[in-house]
């Protein structure tokens, strides 16, 4: 047994497996294509390194779930690579769709190589995810792999559905609060849910435990998004590293904003008149608080967090990896106890 | 036995299966998303109908191959839908990458619904293709489906490689003729090859026959592309329905053009000075003919056609479907005998 915490052993293995999967494009004629992907993944180019790679939260969740079921997590490494590649495919296309020039402080792929290559780079990451699943072939029975593939494809359909809603909502001012959950379920919760569900299947969990793990990922995703929405308005900017007014100024249709619009009070009135200026953000967040949005968002965050932890307890994860899943959830959801 | 030719029975079944696959998005919240896809597939919106649907060549090839191996082709319908969905995913992204406003005489998806939704619509078609493969589950053994999935994913990697080369080549004037084949192999031949290969596997062909079918699709794709390049410069515009000068004026790096550039003669000199005007097209195609490009392209087309038909004979397709495969190849390659 290693003295290192299990996450510190898993994370470098994830990076190795990802590099192995992306290396399918590493040949003379398509070297610049390979370079676009290694740049995006944070391994090459200006500003490369851990900061540019992101947290690899999804593959970590998947492999910890495998391990928490007493199965050798390394066998499932291609599945972990697949979910991270799916996540990054959606980021590359998202950056184009949002017209974003920066990601993690670096120029986005489409800004650097142009729109046409940017779309193709995203497509390439998606294809590599599919091929990674094929790589499970020698490690798991064929029907298990088909089950995993089906979950992943259904999740991708949820992602495109969520993306459709997100893009559609940008131009709407009459958005009802009920529309928040389907969008967030598609954009954030679906993939996290797939990670824990796939991890449970590859870990050999029984059907009831598989469902509990799936629910854990789902509620973890919802809780995480609601907390992110909360911090986007009332967060401590020193901790989050961004202005705590940015979501209001950016016009993001987060949960507190939808709540405020539903209330149709002073906040909604001003919101509908046009973009919020930086010097109005404090008074607008104050209005939201007075109208009950802060309390509501906190309650929703607590509710989703409770559901996530309840599902995890039901799944009953074992050993160091099981403890690491609790720790990860609590760190993500900001409960340091 | 039906009195109708087999292709006339298969084609409506392809359309039905495609609609069933795309209907996964037909629900209240994502109805406009579903509409983007049914519009692109030629089933809804202005100008819908057979003309807008295209020839469905790829699924037809796949199902004819299944039938030519004595297997009930209808069982393989989801695989046929998958290859057509992959083809259409690439068309939707291609239209954005090429900045094309029209496809088959109709407004393109991204022109109609915007860039962000256009990218997402293409992604959606890709996901639906993956899900269609999962639908083979109840009809074929799990290891057969994994084999099919792997071929399709590897093909998609070839498509994105070909697309990368195509986009890269747009800005290059020094393109060697050897670079033509990898691009065309990725962009055109890979998917046709996957169709006949997958059809042979699902039809239960032995390994040697599977390889012969795969080669048939590959050379059919190359022959088809070379012939298309030929017609783009020396074709009878009355037959092709487009100006026979268009490829030169459009600046397309087709095989005759790359041959002319390699010759570094009068054609290459003028080409490198900038875009060809409409009134120069006749003299430029004349230059190409004089420098041997017409003969060379014709020879390449004949060579690839021979290789395709040789592979098909080796595969030894049976029955009405077998005859239909020969007919289809000959019609595609312009040999009416």
C-alpha cells in the first residue's frame, strides 16, 4: 500500500492515459492537429502546465468510484479518459459558441487556429472519446462495454440538449425558473452522473448501488452548479479569484437571477431594462437578497448537497477511495467539515 | 419476392429508420432543436422533400452489402442510419467551416439558426449516430457491435484528419500531389469503406470477404472523388447541373489542379498569381489538358474504378442485392455498361 493519498496516485495516471489516447493523432501529416489538442489539454504551448489542465474532476470521480467498489481502478483508465475528452470536446465548442477568446488564462483553440480548425478540434476530441471506450475491449466483457457506451452516448445527447437550451435562453428575458433545472441537468449534472454511474458498473457494483452512484453524480452536479451560481453573486471575490459581481454584469441567467425575475420586483424591473453596469452590481445583488433570492439559492444548494451525500451513503463506497469520494464531494460543495 | 428492385424497397426503410433515430430529440423542451435536424435531413421546412434529402448512398451501400451476404438487411437498419447521420454531422460542420450559405439549394442550418446552434446541431447528429449503433444491441452479438463501433469511430478519426488537411490546404499554394490521396481518403473514401465493411460484418461475411468489401468501398470512394474532380473541370455542365468551370474559379485543389501545379508550367504560373476569373476558365482548363492533367486524371479514375470493381468481384456479392451493388458502382463511376 502506498503512503500517498489515492487521488495523488490516480491523477498522474489520468494524465498519462489521456496523452496516450490523444497520441492517436501524433503522426507526421496531422502533427499540427495533434498540437491543437495537446495545447487545449494544457500539455503544450504558451502557459501549459497543471493550471492549464483543469482539475480532471470527471475522470477522478469515475476512477475513485471504481476503486471504492474494490476493483483495480487502472483497468478503467480508458473510460476515465473518455469522460474527460467528452468534457473537453464540449469546452472547445462552447468557447466558439460563447465567442470566448480566453480559457484558463490562455487563448482558446479557435482564437489561435481559426473557427474552422476550432470546430474540427472539438470534433476530434469527441471521436477520441469514442475510441477510448473501444479500448476497454481487452479489459471488460463486451456487454459491459456496450452498457458503458450507451450511458456515455445518452449523456452526450443530454449535453447537446442542455447546450441547445443554454443558447436559446440567451435571447430570452421571460425565462421561468422551472427551465433552470433541465438546462443545468444537461450542461453540468449529466456528465458527472455518467462518471459515477460508469465507475460503479466497471467497479462491479450491483444494480442498486449503480443507481445510488448515478444519483450521487447527478445531485453533486446540481449542487455544484447552484453553489457556483451563489458564489457568482455573493461569493468572496478574494476566494473565487474573480469579481463577485461578474455574473450580474455578464448577464448570466443563474438561479438567483431567475428567482428574481420570477418575483417581478425591483430587480426584475431593472434587469429587463438592459445590461447591468459594474457600479450597479452591488445594489442589484442587494435587491436580490431583499427579494429572497440569496436564501432560496442557499436552500437549494443545501438541498442538492444533502441529496448527493445521501446517495453516496446509500452507495456505501469502501476503503481509501470511498473516503476520498466523501472528501471530494465536501470540498466541491464547500463543506470543509 | 417483391417485384420492385431491391434499392426501391431499401430507400424508404432508410428514411423511416433515420426519422426514428432523430425522433430521440422530439420532445416539448427541445422541439426547435429537433426541427433543426429534420430541416437539415430534408424532412421539414422550406424546400423539404427528396431533392433536399440527398441520395442516401452510404446507408444504401451498407444495407445492400448486408443483403448481398444473404442476411436480412432490415436488421442492420440502425447501422445504416448511423453512417448517414455521421455523413450529415460532417456536412453541417463543413458548411460552417466553408462559410457556405446554401446546401442542395436550401439555406444551411447555421445560416438559418446561427453559428452556435449550427455547431450544436452537428454535434447532435454525431451523438445520434453513436446512439443508433447502441440500438443494434438486441439484434447482433455484443462483440459484433463493438467491432462495428470501432470501425465507425476509426472512420470518424479519418474524417477529422481529412478535414484538418482540407482546411490546412486552403491557404497553401505549394501542395504536392502526394498530399491529395490522404485528404481524399479521409474526406470521402473512409466513410464509404466503413459502409461496405460494416455491411459485410453484419451480413456475416468471412474475414477475407470483409476485407474485399472494405477495399471495394475505399476504391469506390477514391474513384468517385477523382471522377468528381474530372467533371468539375471537363464535365458537361448540362449533365452535372453546374458550370463546368466552377472548380477552377472556386480555386478548389482538385487532382487536375495539383497535377498542373506539380508540372510548374503555364497553368501553375497563372494559378499562383491569384484567383481565376470566369472568363479565364476555358483557357486554364485548356492549359491543364495540354500539360497532361486531363489524361492523368482520367487514368487515375479508371485505375481506381478497376480496383473497386476487382474488389467487388473478389467479395462475390450474391443475388439481387449483389447485382444492385455492381449497378450502383457503375452508375456512380459513370460506366453505364
